[in-house]
C-alpha cells in the first residue's frame, strides 16, 4: 500500500513536469523532454535559476554590469518597498545611474496594494506579467488588466493601479520629452491585439505597444523568434534599450561578450552598443524591448 502510493506520487510528479530526467547511454545524453503547460509568461516570473547545479554555489551569478550594457538575471534581484506605493515590493533593474534616461523595474504587488504617482512630467508604461491589476484612470474609468495587457499613462495623468491579490508588473518610466504641440494620450491594450508589422530584411515577429506618432518619445516592441532565428542586422544605433525576456532562451551578443540568456533575464543596452540575438532551445523566444524614438539626439 505504502509503496503503491509512493509510486503513484512519483508518476504524478513526472506527468506534471516536476521531475525531469536526462538519459545517458553509450556516451550520449538525451535532453529531458519539457512538459510545460504553465500560464503565459510564467517562466518570466518563475525563472530557472540556472545552471541548476550552480544555483546554490556561493557567489555564482550570470549577472554582468559593464560600461555599455548590463545583464541582470533573477538570482540577483533585490526587492524593496517602493516609496508612495502600498504593499508593493520592487526591484529597479535599469536606472539613470547606469546611464539610461529611463527606469525599468519589476513591481510585485501584494494583496490590497496600490501604486504611487510618478514624478512630475514622467510618463509610465506598465505591462502585466502575472495576476490581475486594476487601473483607475484620470477620467474615473476602471480597466482590468490581465497578463499580457498593458497601459501607457501620459505625464501628469492622475491614475492608480490596484490589486486585490498578488500580481507582478514590469514598469517603464521616463521624463517626457515635450515636442511642439504633440500630446500623448493614454493607451490600453494587450499584445495579442496588436498587428504583426513588416520587418524588411529580418525574420522576427514584431508588434509595437504604442502608436508610432510623434507624440510618443518611446515605444515598447514585442519581438518573437522561433528557435534558430536570429537578428540579421548586427545592430549599432543611437537608441537605448531595456529588454525583458518573456519566453524562451538564446544567446545575446552585447559588445564583445556573448551571453546565454533565458526568460526572466533583463538587459540594459546603452546607445551604440553592438547587439545581436540568436534564439535557441525548443520554444519560441519573446522579448519586450524599450526603445526611444521620434526625438532628435540633440
Ligand atoms: O528595434 C531594435 O532596435 C531591435 N531590433 N533591437 C534589438 O532587438 N536588440
Ligand atoms: Mn536595437
């Protein structure tokens, strides 16, 4: 009886993907098959702290911080309370201390949490990675934002984000760069509702979360690569980037370094850092990418 229940527990664990094997025979090892039926972006908020055999090695991290780029991996995240927010812990992953003109942070909203207000003239974009967040906007309307949904709040627009249960969001903020009489408007949407755009000379799938009109001084790109696909252009450009890998894995080239990366990783790219990505593994890569646009470098 005892051994039967142990056996059925074992089978259940295998079927549920909690136990994975690699089989080695005659010098060859097969990669374990991955049964992954988790919710969308689950890996981004529940990353593998890999390589798993080094997970507990004191001092080991894949994180790197250099003059023109940084890779910040989940085992390096340090969360602390956000000023003005209630019941929320945040990890700032990119800030002007690195040379960026924007911030990118993960905010873990707990039960009955509420956001604070951005500083004067600062615009905000939030993207939901886990859970459900309610946006109360400047007009008094309420919007329920689920995983894969986002909201752009123009500078100085009164709003609050509320959550009754645990939720994780990624937040981008930047001091708005006013241009002529253009005025950005609030935008609410979800990735799956955005059309696939043309990418001449490239193979990746591209969606943009914000309108491309001059009122907006940045955009967030959602980029998809099938395993084996890569950037054709070995990009070097004046724009800066903040990247969150939402799904998949591959190799990111930044300057002269080549990094294995996976869902949950964050990358800061300074202007002009040489950049290239190749998707590997068995599942598609999706990443979310901040890019400043529509303004003269002067
Ligand atoms: O639009 C871009 O600059 C984008 N293709 N860059 C990148 O993926 N590193
Ligand atoms: Mn780029």
